[in-house]
C-alpha cells in the first residue's frame, strides 16, 4: 500500500527537468512570448516552425555521434531513428536547403520552439525549455551579424536590462584561429584549443593551467594562449593581431562595434577572447550575453555559421543567428524584480446575473451575444442568490454586471452596474445589446 501511495505521489510531479505552467505562470510565459514576437516583427523577421522530432541523422551530421547521448532519441515503428529536437538550427538549415532557390534573400526568420535535451537539470538549465531563435541567411556582411545582435539587445533594453545590468561578449573564431596560427599552433589542433579557451572563465586560474596541461599544451603554448585571453579590448587586440588574416578579422569586429553603436546599443559591447561557443559549425563572429554579475549562465548566444546549409544539401549560403532561452532569462528577471504584475486571465467586461432561475436561459443568450461581439462575458455557473452571484463576479474582477430580474421579464429592462465606480442605470435590453460600449462608458464615472 505504501509503495502504491509513493507511486501515486510521484505521478503528481512533472518529470525531472520539466515544468508545469499553471495559469499564473502561463501568463508570465505568454508575456515573454508576446514580447519576443513583437520585437521580431518590429525588426522585419518572419515566423516559422518545424516538427518537434527529427531524424537523428540531422543532428549527427552537424555534431557527430557524441550528440546522441545529449538527446532524447527513439526508433519509430518503422525502425527509423528519431530524436526530440534539442535545437532548431538544423531544422532551419534543412528547410532553407529544401527551398533555397525560391526564397528571397536575405532570409530573416524567427521562431519560439519548445526544445528538449537529455542533461542533468540545474538552475538555468532544464531538460525541456523554450528558446527564441533569430536568424539571417543569405548575407555575409557584418551588418547582418549586427542586425541579429541588435534584435537581442533591443529586446533586453525594452524589458529593462540595460548595459549596466547585462553585457554582450563578442569574439571571432577566425581571429582566434589566426592568432593560434601566429603562435605556431597548427590548424589540426585549433578545435582542441577552442575547447580549452571555453574553460577560461569557468575555472580558477590554477585549475585552468592544470586543465590545459592535461590536454598536452606546452608551457610556451599556454603562455601564448594567456596572452590572447588577457587582451582587454579591441584596441589592445590590434597590437596582437599582426598577421594579414588576423588584421582582416579584427576589422570585422571593429565594424560590428561601429554598427552596434550606430544602432544605439554600443554600450553593451565587450571584447571577450574566451568566447568561442561550443558548437563546431560556427565560422565567424560569435557572441554571448551575460548579466554583469556573472551569477548565471549565458542569457543568449550565437554567431555566424556560413557552412551549415550546404551541409544539408543546400547551396553555399552565409548565415548568422542566436538563441535565447526562457529559463535563465526568467530567473534573472525574477531576481531583479523586473517581471511585471500579471493576472492569469482577462477579467470579464460584462457579467450577467439572473435574479430569477427562469431567466437563466436569457442570461446565457445575452452572454452568447456579447461574446459574439468580441466582449469578454461570463455568468455564474450556479443558480444562487443575487448577492452570491455579485460576490462571484467581484472575485472574477468583472467590470460591469447585468442583472436580469422581474423588470426584465415584464418590461425588457436590465440593471447595469459598474463594480468599479458603483454607478448603475436601467436600460432596455435591446438598446444595450446594440451598443454595449456606450453603456459601459455611461457608467464609467460617478459624476
């Protein structure tokens, strides 16, 4: 019996790493989605989506066999290997590759998918989450990178996360590669060094040195690496970037900074040489957005991925984009007290009360007609005294109540009362239904 109770108790909880969105949480989530969508449309992006599961090969092509352990994968009844989507970029690349010749360029798309990853849940990282994706395809100009980043920063600015609270950390994969080459480190070892760079801000200095030595990095190579990692800004980078390749990539970072300044968000920009991003498909400028206190994981991250679409059989097409997850963002906003006070439902504009049980059918008819006119209208589900129905209407935060009584039956009159102002009047039912807005205005003040 105890075992059965424990099973029943466990079934009341959502699976580990997932969330239940009760109405009071769902309204916050919808507030976030509405803002993401509004900002995307304001910047000229079109919305798209794809299937919630894909062929497992789609992720293996991009990330190799090791990705399988990070996914929820399964075989369908036909023996096909599938996986719940952990990100949407491969789906995007597949979709664009399939119709590349008919899509006008640049392609500016956005999405807000639900994603799943098989990893250990912790603060800021769950197994199921939502992510805002912004991508521009078909343009290799630095301006496209700036445009993507500007969308993210414009959104953060709108919700009160200014440059005093969050920062944009920017780097360039090609400039890292050029600097590594300048230091005598061959291209065959660059991926190894990207992984080491990624650990720099995550480990104390001594642990970082020990980790690098474990990766067979020589003392001379470690010194060269630290010279790169300790560059504080783009001006100092120009002293280190002496080769033609590194100078060319530095010029792109400088152009990006100028473009962001022109957009009015240059104060967010910070050159951060340890930012390389974990995914191997990035080919150019990369970036991450963090809160200035650095207490949390990245709010957003992305970069340029010029080869991905051709990997799925499409044409060579430059592309850049970012993803912003809802988990870290909402945690940060909650910590900062920047989530507005929201209610889980729209209060009724009109609430219909039947003072006599035989008038209930008419109450339903009036409710139906009000809803047909796009008003939020409701009624009491229980047949009870007028006082109790008024109390229920007030608990629902209704604005106007319509009381149907003997005068309705005898003279077709209804009593209309504004619960906010206390003002009430009697009016012919048909006249009311012809213009409910006018009646609402007539009861709007006490004068």
